[in-house]
C-alpha cells in the first residue's frame, strides 16, 4: 500500500483537516498530562485490589435505587454532589488493562487518562505498576484522589478528594443480534461483566456510598453489546438499595459518526434510566447551557444536576 503520510497533498482536504485536528488534540492532551505531573501532590489514600470473580454475592430481586442516564462531566458532577449535599460518592471507570494511565502520556482521550490530567491519580496507580496486564474481573478501590485541575485544566483554588473504583471487564466482546437485540456471544463475557459489576455495588454498599457514578463503562469505548450490558447493570443493581446511580455516556448526534452514540443513548435511556426524565426525542443541544434549560428533574436534585451539567462546580473555583 502506498504511504501517503509524508505527502499531505494526497489527502482530500476534509480528511487532512480532520487528521490535523486529531494530531493537535493528542499533542495538546499529552502536554497537559506532563504539566499535571509536575504539579501532582503525593497520593496518601487507600489502594486495594480485589478479584471479583472469586466472590459469590447474594442478590435480591429488585432495587429501589434511582438510575439517571446523562452526559455530564463526571468530576463536575462529583464535586457538585459533594458541595451541595455532602454525600459520599464513588466514581467507577473502566481501567486500562495493559498500561498505567490509559494512554495519558500519549494524549489519549480515555476516562483514565483524563483523571491523570486533572488529579494525582497517576501517582495512585503506582500501586499496580508491576501487575500489568490486569485480569478481567479486577476491581481497584482507591480513596482520596486529589482533583486539583478544572475541566479547562486550570488550577483549582479549592481542590477536592474523590474515591474511584476502576474495573477490568472484557474489551470489545463479540456479540450477535437476536431480533435487533444485541447479546453477548460468549457466556463467559456476560458472566465476567456481571460479577464485576456486582462486586462494585457490593463494595459501594459496604463502604456506605450514597451515589455511584459510572463514566462510560461498558457501552461505548468498551464496545459491549448494548442490551446485554443493560441486563448486567439491572441485575447487579439489585445488590444495593437507596442510592443514586448515574450512568454517563455521550448523547451523540443525529449526523455523522455521532449516530452510533445517539442510538446507544436512546436505548440506554429507554431501558435503564428510571428517573422519569425523557430527553430522547430532543435534538442534542448546541451548548451545555441549552441542555441545562431543557433539563428538569423530578427529584430534589434538579438544581444540582443543572449545575453539574454546566460544569460550574469546577469553573467557579478556577484560578489562573
């Protein structure tokens, strides 16, 4: 195949512009990470690793927990809950199983890499530096990770601590369609995913968390079958009662590559969200403030959700 990378004239203009945007973004994010590394405070929290597949956890048939499907920034949401309600929250994300930081050094746009750009998470991950690759079913529980940069990567006047649960579930498991329903092809992938999620809720229950925030877990970059993963989530939530669960994924768009995300958003909102909010038929907002104007929540946290969506919990604390 002819190598076109050395001659930009071989690219159609639109493709070249997109390529340059990606390169610039990756370079920028890598630079931000190395800046963050020079500013990172020491990690003094707890770091414990569990093998979720070794546990058999008793479940119930139902859960009265409320599940919200939204596309908030997870750290902004976490801080807003912390400030407004002083509730104990746990942030759950899919861990990179092969290397520390989820590509933060290379400028990757993953949840783990973003945490390393805004917190001292990179230093916390030293605890598993020699354990890679991580096995499916691994659950890392990390407390008191310090968030000290905002969503715009400005230094916060008032840093805040977060608790994290990073999990390893199958990456891009094969699936099949059964009457337009996406299902896991291998029972093993379903079982591992379910047991890992069950252990997250078991851990959250025993540690006394009031809110659990899932940031792009399973559906999306992990490429799990949508309906199969939703079934796992529904079963796993039966372990815990009286908590608020936030499942965060991109809303997508009605155009271009965003159609796939949009389809996932609609499916997950219809089948997992039990909050009584219906945004599925609305066009994606032009900006976050527009979404805030549309968003009305039936629980007492409507103001909280609006502020988290705007990201103002971080930006209000920014300093240059």
